[in-house]
């Protein structure tokens, strides 16, 4: 880890008040910790924009398992891209609805393509990819 460097940031008072309220809401001990997290978030987003860099993420799907052959179609798609899927978890939310969480890792383009294919599968009620990082280039 590199040397810690102090620098100043100029903000108008209204923006600073909102930032301080956000820091309190999110339980940051210092403004510096909040700023570090904001910077890391932007750097992770930048990783995702580079399709050849290995990234990680979690895809959440909600669907009615009674929908005709939907579960089978989702499984087939997952098997086609098994090299991008590290783990899956299947949860029965109620008699009809299931939640599936897939931990993904691979080239950004492959992770996004698989996620979009699963989200857009007919019968999926909700799908969202949460961006993460492998942590290799984030300090």
C-alpha cells in the first residue's frame, strides 16, 4: 500500500452539509473514509467499462418457478456459461416465487452478456447485476 497523502477539497456549505448527513447515515467515521469509498466505486465502474478485464459480480433473479419450462431454460443458459459462474444459491420465497443469486467472475463483457441473457429470459420477474471487483487493482 502506498503512502497516505493529505489534500484539500473545496465544497460549498450546502453540499458539505448533505455529504456530512450522508456520512452519518452510512456510519462513516470520517469524511476521508467516505471519499475513499466513492473513489473506489468509480474505479470499479471503470473496470467494468473495459471488457477484457476480469471482474466479479452478483446477479440476482426472481421468477415464478411455475412458469412453463423457465427453470430449465435458466439452467441450460447457466450450463452454457459455467466458466463464468462461481456459485449459485436458490431460495424459495413463497409457493410460486424463487430467488436465485449467482456469483460471477470473468471478463467484463462475458459477465454482462450472461447477466443480460438471464435477466431477459421470458418469465424472469426481476434481475439485477451488482458490480463488484476482484480487488486486484483496488487499494
